[in-house]
């Protein structure tokens, strides 16, 4: 990847990569270091496939970089590793189903679904990030949520 392409990705998505790092890592300095590691990794990885959302591609790389850092921290400083949050029985099923629905929708809806359901961004911020109107974001998220509910019912959820 060229320096110009990396600079463009950093300018457009750097704050979202940092946000993702902050959500997965407990210390701010680790999040910032990992964000920089992500953009260094982009030199050696293939660009997103045709039709694949750039944000989804970056989130996958970011998540892997965060997990790598957590593993290193756990080995070198066990006291820094956080205990996982208590989970309910349905959490794993919901995450798996969310992942399945994200793969089934178009790239724009997938990006909006990630920003809303994973990162908790409000519709107004998603609209700015995706270059869409807030109303369009609302409609796409409503359709996404409907598809999720239908799949949940089919899977035997309540």
C-alpha cells in the first residue's frame, strides 16, 4: 500500500480505529499504540476485496491487533489483563447471529450496523461517517434490526 493511500485511510478512519482500540483495551496508551500498529500492518496486508467495506476490513485488522496486544500484556503483566465481563447465556448466540446478519447485508448497511451495534455510535454520527442522511441511516438500521429479529426467531430465540 502506498504512503498516500495509508495517509488517506488514516485521515478518514483513524479516529474510528482508535475508538475500536479504546473499546477493546483498558489503557489509553495501549489503545494509541495499537492504533499505530494497525496502520503499520497495512503495509503488508492485501487491500479489501472488491465490494468489501473498508471499515469492516479495518475493524478486522484492528480487532486482531488488539487481541495480540492483550495476549502480550497478559503474558508480561498478568495484573493488567481484565477479567471478561459477565455474559448471559444468549450473548454468544447474539454475537454469532449479528456476525451472520452483517455478512448478509450490503456493505453500506454492514458499515452502519457495525458503527451502531458494535461501537454504539448514534445515527447522526453514522450519517456523517458514511456520507448519508440521518433518515437513510435510520431506514437501513431498521431493516438490519428487522432481519436480525427474524433470524433470532428462526434460531429459537425469544
